[in-house]
């Protein structure tokens, strides 16, 4: 066999772990940059891994020197060094042992990662491209009069509104719902000195998400922007807890519209890979884009079992390697799927009942798959997920999977 291509991956969490699970059978090697024994490294042993932080430029360069292409499982990475690696190159020894520069492509493009990692800039850009977004305004820097700025947002948007950290946020950890002027002091204190912005509160009926594959040829010319089906996502306290495929009681027309908006968003980005587009669906049928993730996403986990011929992980690998089948169209193998996140509870054993239940519930109309990420349990932390695939409607599946949902909700209570 010819030498297996090496994909350098920044970050070794659960997304990286599931990417590795897909990469093995496809004949791709993954070199992971993260701490020893991170979830992805547990699932993928080789001598290419780098131990350290995916924010450390020297470690990123070492990873690049061992890789044919770089990708990310998290957007909070150093894009200056990614730009340097893609445009100038990293030092590697040539056949005579002299140092030479090797350019390593980065997918998605470092420009995309840079734009997306600043959620305020990301939405400014989308707004300029005519994508519907919630109104937003930057909040004065720490040190300046933040409270006056918070008051200005209240005057513009009324209460409540959402205050968000522009960078480094995930699982709602950078979000603060401002309910009244009495919250200003707590907000200023809790959010610290990070860059902030305020967003108009969106009274959505439902949250939707669409995974989109973006492919480019070797010359960097856009080839394909292809959507997965629309899913309904449930967030509780800003963290995703459940995903339903298809969304419940959303018309086909509406789903097609959401897919079109998601594709429109991704067509304005750069590079190859899969992207998640998170959206709000309003009562009057309006769709507003919340944010983009430039990588596989929690809302796409269900594709492992529902679209096994091309899960979001397989799509990420094929896209970045420019190996995506030309005439492929996403056709799920089952009519319905439900994904339930396992979030750590008060005790390290809080989720044991849920895991146990997932082993028992499978029946002739529903199959259940447990994904344990090999992570230490902490309250609220995503430590695994369960996917149920159904052979009839989503409402029937939800009915059958009710014990799973109840058990997951109990951990959070
Ligand atoms: P993720 O883990 O998805 O990256 P995040 O930390 O980037 O999360 P957001 O996606 O901005 O956070 O927000 C998390 C959730 O908070 C949303 O899915 C939604 O439920 C709620 N939310 C965010 N913005 C608004 C808003 N403007 N109005 C109402 N609810 C909102
Ligand atoms: Mg986010
Ligand atoms: Mg989000």
C-alpha cells in the first residue's frame, strides 16, 4: 500500500475522537496535537501525535512538519501560526539534512477559522453578505465605561438581551442573559475583561441546524456546497442537550429554506470541510442565523448512524483530502434519529443509569448507540452521547425513547 496521508488535527476532544474512528477504515492517519490521553488519542495510537496545547505555536509547527494537511476540531486556535504554515511553510529537513520550508494546507482555511473565532466579526460579515442575523453591537472595552455601554444596548434592544463573549466561547459559557439594569454589575463582574458584544434577544420557536460540506479543487476553486438534512436542536441553559432528525412539525418548504440559508452562509467562507450552521426559527417563519462552527458539530453526531455511508466525520475527511465523491447526495438510511447528550452530573456516577438504559432499550423499531468519550465527568460537561435511530416517524421514536430522555433530564435536575 502507498503511504497513508497524514492529517494533523488541532485538538483531541470528542470530535477528534469520532474523526479518528472514521479515519482508520478510510486509510487516513491522524496526528493529534493535545494533552496525553485526550479522548481522541485514547482511540488512535500512533507515533505521530504531539503532546501539548493546540494554542502553542511551536507545537502547531511540529504537528505541521509531520502532516500533509492540517485541520481543527475546535476554532479557538492560533490562526497567525496557521497562516504562516499555509503561506510561508514550516522548517523540515530535506534529503541531505538541510532545513527547507514545507507549506501545509489548512482546511478549513485559516481565514475562515479567524473570522469564525470572533463571533461578533463573524456575524458582522454575515450581515454584510445579506444573511439574516440578530442585531448586535460591540460593548465598550474593559476599563472604559462598560455599564454605559450595557445601558445603550438596553435602550436599543430592551430587556432581556444576550451579552456574549466575542472569543473563546462554547456551550454557552460566554453568554449572559441581561434581564434588567440590576444585572449590569453582575454581568461586568462575571464576564471579566474579555471583548463583549450585545445581541437582541430572539424569541425563537425552535432552533435548527444544518451541516454543510464544502469542497474545493486543488486550485482552491469552489466545487460543492452540499447540505445535510435539517435538525432541531434543544439547548438548555445555552448548552445543547438533544437533537431531533427531522425537526418536529417543520414543513418541508421551511426545511428547504433553512438548508438554502445554510448553504448560502457556507458559500461565503473559504476552504474545505464540514460546517454547522446554527439557526433560530421564528413564529412567523423567519430564519435567523445564530453562528457557524467550522468543523464537525454536536448537531451532526446523528449522521454516524443515520447517514453511515457519509457521516459528518467521513465527510470532513473526504472533503479536506479532496477525495469527496463527485455525485454524492446525502440520503439518510433511516427516517428518524434522536441524539441525547450525556452531561456530567453532580456525582461522577450520575450518568450510570442513562448509560445502562441505552444498553437495554433497543427493540425492533429502534436501535440505540452509546458513545462514551472517555472523559472525566464534571458537572455540565459533555462526556458522551446516545443516538437512537428509528424506522418510522420522529414522533414514534421520541415516544419509544422517552425513558432515555427522562433519564438524561434527571442528571441535569
Ligand atoms: P456553542 O456550544 O453552540 O458554540 P456558544 O457558547 O457559542 O455555543 P451560542 O450559540 O451563541 O453560544 O448560544 C447558545 C444558545 O443560547 C443558543 O443555542 C440559544 O439557545 C441561546 N441564545 C443565543 N443567542 C441568543 C439570542 N440572541 N436570543 C435568544 N437566545 C439565544
Ligand atoms: Mg459557538
Ligand atoms: Mg452555538
